C-alpha cells in the first residue's frame, strides 16, 4: 500500500480527508515516483493523478520548509489551472511549514520575483511565466528536486513546448514527472532531452 510508506504528516491528512486507500493508478505510480526516476504517468481523467502529484511532491520535500529557493516546480497550462492546483495543495499543506507559490502571466513578473525572493518551496506556474523568471534570474534551480507537469497535453502548443525546452535546459539535475491522459508523440519526444531513462506508468 503506497499510503503506508508516506510521511506521517501526509498520512494524517489523508486520514482527516477520509481517503483510506489509493486508486489503482496511485498504487502503481507512487512507489515509482518515490524511487526518484523520471516518470511518465498516463491515466484517464479522475484516476487520481493530481492527488498523486501532490502526495509525491510533499513526500519529496519531507513536508517541511527548507531554504529560500523552490525545491519543486509544477508546470500547468494557464492561470485557472494554476490557481486550482494551488487550492488543492493548500488542503495538504495547511498543517506543515511548506510554502506554496502560484504565478501566471497576468501577474507582473517583478511582483513575482520579489515575492519568490521572500522564500518558497513549491512553485506552480505556466511555461511562459517560469521561462521569464529563469531568463531574468527571478528564480534559482540550485535546490530543485522535482519538476512535474500536470495535464501535459497542452505542450502540443508551440509556445508552451518551446518555453518548456528552454526551461529544462536551465536545470542541471532533478527528477521529472509528466502526467497526461494519453502518451502523445510530443511527450515521447522528451525522452531524447530531459526524460532520459524514464519509466512509464500506464493505466
């Protein structure tokens, strides 16, 4: 059972939320993500991908704030998705010290840079915004442990794809996890770039 080997803080939160057992996707994917491998997580809607993303991110960061630079980055399609995922994360982080920050195009880049400078652990944002932050030295990747992409189908858009390629070239080493409903050819292409030696969890 994947939940049994998670951080105590996470298990307590799952118990409070009355989530007793993992979905088939979570049962298969969580141990592989925890191993530290690059992973493609392919499963249909409502299979528990977002919850798996949140749980494995918290597990990777040991449910505690450390330093000032993000140790987890999560890429989403747009502002709406960013705010939705941010709200989901807050459910799980309200009783630990992890600092979650959300950014998007509509928020001025200088505002984001100054707020990130105050110290964050998890950064949720869009490809264009994160790329701008990287290009203007607005965020450091020196402590980055895990980089996830939620509902990755949006990467078929040229602007999102090009921004991601630029972003990943700025990252020395970390774990990459891609979540999607189908294994699109665009996603397979990443195996030649930042998804080396990746594993696939397909439901």
